[in-house]
């Protein structure tokens, strides 16, 4: 079984990105924003984009260089 961070990393690198609800359902966490903050601290480049006309954001990420 993959860790929460591996699952979130897979979601962030999708072409369509992910929403907070995607993270909650896929990774089984109740605090997606703190998980995103941990990803940023570990070297991920994560950006949050407001969806026009909607009340939510999409997250897009790039893995750290090895």
C-alpha cells in the first residue's frame, strides 16, 4: 500500500491536477492542506489555481529534482 504522500504526489502530477476532495477521498486524510504544506516542505513545487466561476481551487505539483 502506498503512503499518503505517494498518493497525493500521483494526484498532483496529473494533467488535470486535483482538488481538496480528491486528496481526501484518495489518500484518506481529513486535512489536505496540511499534507500539501508537508509536500512543499519536502521539496515539491505546488501551485494553487482558482477555478473561474467556482468556489474551489485545483492543485498542480512538480516533484523535487533528484
